[in-house]
C-alpha cells in the first residue's frame, strides 16, 4: 500500500539503512509546509552540516560504499534515519534493555550470554545485621523472662522488723524453710499428699545455707531443737514482747511467723541471716512434677502411714507426691527428726542438681513450667532478688556435686518434751567458722 512515500521523493540523500559499524549522528528535520488539499507526504529531512569522513585507518567509510558520519549523501539502501519502532533502551535490542544494552536482557560489555550484571551479596553486612537481630532478640527474651519471673516472687517477709541483730559476717547466709502450708491445695490434693487439714502453717524443715569463698555449707536445724525464745517486735502489731523462755524451734514460727523465727535463730547462734526463703507443700510437689521427677538413692526401706512414705531401698525416681512423703517422713527412722533432716538435705540437693541442667534451662517448654511452679508458692524477704535466688539454687547444686559440706546442727543430747539440745561448744565453733567464711571443720555428734 502506498502511503504517500516513494523512493523518488527521498532522493539521493536518503538510503535504506546503514551498515556502518558506527551509529549515525543526529540530523535536524526542517519544517515542510503541507499544501492545502494535497496528499500527506513525509517531509524531506535536511542534510546536516558536512563532517569530515570517518576513517578508522583501514579505509572503512571510504572504500566500502557505506554511509559515513557527517556525509551529505547517503548510500542507496542505507539507514534513512527512521527506526522500525525500536528505540534505544527498549527491550528489542538497541538500548540498555535490549541485546546491545547493559540492562535486563541486554548484552552489556563483559557480560557473557546477555545476562545483566548483578551486584555481589554483601555477606559481611548481612552477618552484621543478622548478629544484631539475634542479640536484640536474646536481650528481649531475657528481659521479658526476668520481669515475668520477678513478678511471681512473693516478697512478704520484712527482716527490718527483726531487732537486736548480730553483725554481718563474711559470705551470705540463707534461711531456707519448708512449711506445712496447705495454701492452694484442694481437699483431694490434701488427701492424696497426706498433708492433713490443719489450719495455719508450721515449719516442717529449716536449713541455713552459707555461701562463700571457701565452699558452701548447709546446716539443718532440727524442728525439735530446744532454744530460748528472745524478746521480739510483733511482725503485725509492732509491739515489743518480752522473752518467752524456752521452747521448740518450730514453735516460734507458729507464734509470730518468719520474723520471730529469724530472731530466735540469730539470738541462739550469733549468726546473721541475710535472706529468707520459704516454700509450702504444694509448691514443693509441683516443682518435682514439673522437672519430671527426681532420681534418688534411698538408703533404706521406709514405710510411714502418716506421711504416706512407702519405699524400698535403692535408686528410684520420685514424683511430687512421693518426694513430699520422703522429706516429711520421720517415723520410719530410729533417729527420728535427725535422720529426716539428712534426707531433706539429700533430696533438695538432688532436686537442684537435676533442675540446673541444659535439658531444663535451655528448653522453654520445661524451663517456664519449672520456674513458674517454684516461684508461685515461694515466699522470700523483701530484699531478695532473682540473683540471690540463683546464687542460693546453684549453691545447693554445688553441695550435691561435692563442692561443699552438709551437716546437722551439733546435738549434745535430748531435752524436755522430746526435744533436742544443741552442743553449745561445737555450735560456737561452727558459727565462728561461718562468720569468718572459713572451711567448716565441725562435725555433728549425732
């Protein structure tokens, strides 16, 4: 179809395409006035100013009949200045997007196969960013866990109410108390755990844990110890009460709670108590179950209907109910309360050793239930932080692994009301060694 153009109209100045190795220079199109009523024709392009012929030193552009840059007369059939709808930079092939360009799909300089040049990944930068994200995540999780755990601790004991306290010694002294509190237990649980239904709470076990530079020491205080009850300030009323004579050690807790218990121990030993920690029946059993039971080597056959203990000698794994029966039992031994305190030390150390393992600490599905079960019923003094709890826990674990000493408070004989009398000479030596953070050399008489 004739669109108004002919070869004759183009004249000698226009060709049919250039085969020159170099692109043509720009040309200026002159304005052509269209005659009125005439058939539209393409305007003739002006001849650009004459430029010196291109010569690459090999005769190209002069002897090969090709259109030269700046030549005034294009060769027949050479490039006429009009494209076939392709422009530089298009994906069809004459710009950065085409085969001759350096863009996607192009064949840029030095890129084989027409592939576009991609920047190499900056691994150093990626590693830095990844490490930063990991550190921030760990800090966030750690902070969240800390505040979660700290919010569960029950800081209910105020040691500032304790009067006439002895001077601080070296190291740290924790008073660890197992109470017979039935708080949080249903009637079915009380029956299952053989706790009875007595109102209030009493101390079922008491231990002093000393941590220092010369090894850790755990000293059990028999609940039937015959001690002097000193004057004290009421924890609730704030009133001053005179001394109450002598009584069993666990009676002081029933009289006025943890503050009077601390006051009585300090007055009878001269040892300064830095922190207080107490756990009830429910919390103890829940921790054992949360950790999956505790393996223990039971030294002898035990059967006690009051505590529910029924064990054969040898290694076995105790669940929460069995563990509570084991530490509460005292009728299955000839030595009674003294043997029970030894078993309590043995079990608590085994529990700490089994809990402080990578399997528990690094597994969130085990770590959080164990910590939650322990902290929900744990009662401590107002100044005790999570770091103090951690130190206490690791010290108990260390004693199990042979990194410390465990003993009963030295006993000299039996007292009134089926009580136990302390060996005052040995107690004085023991307290002196603990206050000076020396290696303990005292041994229990019984």
